[in-house]
C-alpha cells in the first residue's frame, strides 16, 4: 500500500516546469522545496521518454514518485531509469510506415531523424536528442502538410488503433492512453488528499480538468488554451507568467490555499 500524500502534483515539463528555450527549472526552486516540506508528491508528465525523465526525476529529487512518460502512453515506476521493452514502439512504427505515401510523407517522426536532426527540431543537445529517440510507447513528430491532409492522416491512423495528440510543438502518435488516463490511475493508486495538474498545451487540457485543481501555464510560443471546465469557479486558474516562474508562483499560492504551507505534512 502507498502512503497517502497530502498533495499530488502532476506537471507537464516543456514550457511548464522547464523553460521553453533553456529547459531550466531553477525559477521553480522555491515551490519545489515547499512541496518537499509538506510531503507532497511530484509526478512528471511529459512526451519525454523514460530515459529523459529518469534523469530529470533524479535531478529534481523526486525518484520516489512514478512519472507519466511519452504523453501518457506509459508509466515509469519509481526508482527506475528507463523502460527497456520497445516492442510497442516498433509496432507503432510499422503502422505508420504502412500508410499511403501521400499521408506518410508530411510527417517526420523522431524515428525518421538522426540525433542531430532531433537536436535541431527540439533544441536539445546531441546526447539529449539521443535519449529522446529511445522511445518505448509513442512517436512524436512534425507535421509539414496541410490541415486537411493532417485530418486524413489522423483518421487513417485511428482506423488502425493509433491516436494522435497535438502538443505544444509535436504531433504525438500512440496506441492510446493519455496523461489524463494516467493521472486517474495514479490518483486511484495513491489516493492523495488533494491533486493539482499544470500544463501549457492542448494535450494537457484533459489532465488539468481531471485533477482537483488545474493550472494553465501561458505559452507564448503556441496557442492559448481555450477556457476549460472549472475556470469559472476558480478550480482551474491561469498562471501570470510562463514556464517555471509561473509554475513557482502558482504552486506556492495553491500550497498556501490548501493550508499545507503552515501545517506541513498532514
């Protein structure tokens, strides 16, 4: 049985806890420390691979908690560095490569690119890009065709059991399960007293609506999220700054609002 945490935080990474350009999380240091002080759990939820998240989870000191990887297509258990079984990814690539050429050609997935090309697409270092290519469940990529052709691409994949989620930068393909599904699974497993989710992109919307509280982080590089269920009641709020600075202030405000800053572990 898991100990019941007073608060469980589910956080997107790029453009949310991590700066969109530099991937720096240090502006959120005060809020990260406050979460540790009150015994809260932090579950990283991203399109990143288990290899990428495993390293970052250790850096942040939250390896005691699971992580949601590859946009919800998989979960990285606590105290593990990567998911070794890549069979689902290989099956996904087989479906993708089986599409008609006119639908397949405008999509450039990470599996179609070299590490150097992924580094250029993402802004990651070459080592970071190599880790981003070690996928076990999903395939992110760039769509460079028309919106009409994109709709046809998504429908053709759907017919073969593959779903497509649009994130802040990439269109990510998988055999189902999204961040919100995994949040529900982990809420059921840990039964936290309170839950908060933070994100900045359309693929975060359902996760934000699933948690008790949701925080929309402004994304200057993408579309502003449309109003979500719960904004009118204050259950979902919009941070005042992008990236880790907005993350920091929103978490500190919610920790105080829930009485955890004064009371510590409950």
